[in-house]
């Protein structure tokens, strides 16, 4: 029987026909047909905002990482080793007695420094200091491959400064209750810090005014998907002249940046508004805003009163969580965030076999071969653009499991008795690592995810796929399962990531990862027409009453899902032709039926309404129930494959074949 292991921690969590609700007709509701019983038996745990395959597997990985961290923490480790840093960072977060004793002591120097600001010149100097410590204020700074020259790292300046997850919380009337709770939360936090009610209320009003101003100046989530519009090179002189009040070049120098000739500004009109903040708000109002950035961003690392109030708003009221996660789990998240490759190195040493890597490589190779055939056959693409698409595809690189060389943390100091100092040091270490690489050659071997992460990605600037060890496990990949299950699971994920190279954003990058128009205008026009049909179709689906999918925001992920399932299905057919003995029923289902069921099961999920509303605004992915449903029912073979399992005889609607690849 699938999943009969009695060990709770090791119980099987992969594909299972026991998750299915066979009382549901697959032509009426395929998603619940495939995983309805699992959904009924797996409500969202109190400490979570949603529960799904990704979180289920992540929780298993967390248990493994906990064992690693505890072992490193409670056994004496040699100073300076990876084990010492992981163990001592874990201990420092679990040492609540020391954290409680320190209270607000870790952030008082910053708050005091802000309070002492007497003019706008002093304000700029303090902002520099905050940025050096990783406290974001007003806008965001980062380094990444230059989108127009992917061989070098560039310095990016983008919109930011908001404490709520998206500008729409501030701008749309439907979120007025959230805003009211947010203002109350700010007041409570400052009162916990020690301010009287009058001062705390003034701070809250000031912060709310400034963040609302920033929200009004921000681009929407959909607008931020426009790769071309969000890439704007400015010379240093242009930066200094246009944004003279912000001293961005001064901040860059203070961070220790190399000599450069330009910066990339994501949203120039946003920085124009920030540049005018001196005329829009008083010095005291801006000081209140800066104090809030320190207090709010530091709260999860402080004593229980601050941490609990922070969770009460951001966890309970904003996302619908009932209780906090166990402290050990929050500690693992913090380690993964701050020194993730150190923890990941220890993870893969015992939890990722060479055999698993080899089988994953075979699957990638198989799925890639099918996509190549698609490129040859797609009817709407001209021969000129197709030739360049072949070249891009031939240059695609694949990373599986973990980095060839792990990040060197030898210069990072981790103290067993200083949580706040540890995170401060880790942030400074990462800022320094990123700032020192600007203008230098890109490290093509660097990973953008940690090895234990249950996820995968396509990086357009690197023209590369990456599949961390964390996701190469059930329910996504199971070496003991039949091919149909693996092609419907990790095969679909692989196809999804490959398709990202040719979705509405990925197609803007050539084989070298440079943002460059390599399509003929007529091809781009045909692509846009097809993409609009995808966006329009997905926008018809309701998430919860009154909230629908934002087809424009989720377009790239939807294109990738549609391509992923289609490519993986054909890859399965190719596999079965090579291995005809495996073309047989298992548990009463054909390989093709198990394929579609496996696809839907990797998206099995339950989610709180509050979280669903938030994700509808900010998440470029469609909700998982839509991901488990739409790519399956719109597949041209779905109806014929599942017909024997339906009482209806045919699908109630004729669904369009939306796959562009």
C-alpha cells in the first residue's frame, strides 16, 4: 500500500491513489478528483497560512535540517568551521533567555541615532548607515547580472519602502480593515518600545502618510513584469543631478562599491517622488518613518513582546495564521536566509545521492529533447526567429542538486551568544559580497537558491535551469515510482522551467542571457496575441468569492505550466515507446491517467482566505488549485485519456488548447 510507513517523520508523502476522491467526476472537477481526499484530511495547520506539497516536503526537510543544526549546536565544533557557524547561529536563536534579557538593546543605538538627526544632511548620513546594516528605507539596492550584458554584475536601484506586501493594500478601499489594523499595530509596537501614546500616534500617522505616498508612486505588480520598462541605465552624473536629495552615489561609495560608469534604475519616476520627499514631509515625519524601518525589520529577532506583536499583525491578521511556527523552525528559516549554503552543504552530504542526481539528469535530457522538437514544429514562428531560438536552446545550461563550490563563510563571525549581532554580521557579509562583485565578471556557477529548497528556477540572464536537491524527492520525484508519476511530477516541473526561457519575459533574452530583441516583429505580434488568450482565460477563474486570477500578473507562470505539462506528456510517450513493457495499468489507471493525476497532485493545497487574497495581488503564480486544474483540462489528450473514468462522457465545456509551445 502506498504511504503505509508508520514512522510519522518518514511516512510516504508522494503520489498516491489514496489522495483521490473517486466520488467526484474528473470531467466536473478534476482537481478534487485527483487530490480531494488529501485536501479533506489535510486542513491548514494553525502555524501555517497554507498547506501544500511544497510545504509538506519542506517540513520534512526542516526535520532533517533541525537534526543537523542541533547536532552542530550541542556537540563541540572547531572554531571557524561550517558546523560551528550553523550550530552557534541555531543556538543563538534558541537562547530566548539572553534575547529576553537584552530587550530592545540591540536596536537602541540606531533609533537614538535617528532621533538625533537635526537636518536633511544628517538624514542622508543616517540613511547610509542604515543601508550598510541592511535596513531598507525608501528604495531598494541590489546587485545582479546586467540584463543587457550578462557577463558582468551591475548595481540596481528599485522601488521599495513599503511595510505591507503590495502597494494595493494602501490604494484600494477593500483593504481598509488591514490599514486600520496596521496603524494600530504601529502604535502598539512603539508603545512596547517605550513611547507614550501621543508620540506613538504621531509616529503611526507619519509612517502611514509616507508609505501611502510611496505606494501611490509605485508601479503595480503587473507593471513590474515589464522587463524592458524596468531597465534604465543612468550615468553617475545623471543619478546625482536627477535624484540629488537621495545621495545614491554616496550610499554606493559608503557600501564600498567599485568604480562604475552607470547604475540601473528600475522605476525612475518612483525615485523622482522619493527625491521630492524633503518638500512633502517634515524632518520629524521622516525620522518617524526611519525609526519604524528599524523597529519593524528587527522585530522577529527581538524579545517576545516585540516578536509576538509583530506576528499578531503580519502573521495572524494579514495572513490568517493562528499560532507561530515552533521556534526551532523559525531558526532554520533564519539560518537558510543568512548562511544558507553552509547549512545546504551539510544537508546534501547525507541527503542527496549520486543515483538521484543521475536519474534527474536523464529526465532533464529527455524533456529537453521534446522541447527541441517543439521548437522545430511551432507553426507561428518564422524560420529566422526559429534559428535563433535553436541557438539559445543549444546554450541552455542545467544545474542539479547543489553548487560545485559552496560559498566561503570563513570571514563571517558567528557568536553563540549574540543573535542580533550574528544576523547583522551575516547581512553585512552578504552586502559586502554583492557590492564587491559589481563591475566584475559573473560567476556562472553561483546558485540563486539553497540546496535544501523545495523549488526550481530558470534564470534568463544566465540562460540556465536549476533543480536543488530539496525538490528531487517525493511527491515531485520518486525513483521507486513508475515513469508516468515522475513525468507528471518532476517532468512537468522541468518542462515548466524550460518553457520559462520562452515565456513573455524569458523570450526577451538571447542565448547569452542578454536582454535583446531577437524576434522578428511579426513573430512577437503572434506571440502576444496567443499570450493574451492565455491571460484572458485564466482571468475567468475565481480564487475565492469576489477574487479572480490576475491573468496578466500570472501570465509567465501560466505559459510555463501549460508548456510544462504538454512537453512532459510527450516525453512520457517517448519513454513508453522505448520501454513498452511499462505501458500497463497500475492500481486501475493507465500511464497517461497517472500522469495527469500526478500533475494535479503536486499542486494539492489548502489555503487561508487572507493568504489567498494577498497572493492574488503579489504572486506571479496562479493559485495551486488552478495550476492543478487548468493545464490538465486544456491538454488536447485529457478528454480521451480520462473518458473511461467519467460518467459524463465528455467535458462539459470545450476548452481551448492554450499551449504556445
